[in-house]
C-alpha cells in the first residue's frame, strides 16, 4: 500500500494574486498606451482589489453579533 499524496490547492487570495501577476507580466509585453496594455493593467487592478475585498470580508472584525 502506497501513501496517498494530498495535493494542497492555492487559496482564493493566492489565485487572485497569481492572476494579477500574469496580467501585469502580459501588460509589460505590450507597447505603452495601447488599449491591450490598459485592459491588462485594469484586469490586474481588479484582481488585486478583489483580493483586498475578500480579505476584508473574511476579517474577524466582521463577525456576526452573538
């Protein structure tokens, strides 16, 4: 019997951070001022904002009253 290998999945925040990084890297390959670059940078900012909002929503300060 072999041991089972448990694969650890990245958290939602980690996936958003990775997505933002991919968009930023793709934007660097585009010429400054192009629509493609601006859209990629916008998507990167959106992913970063989503990570911050998710962090805020899951913070212990927002626990429901008992």
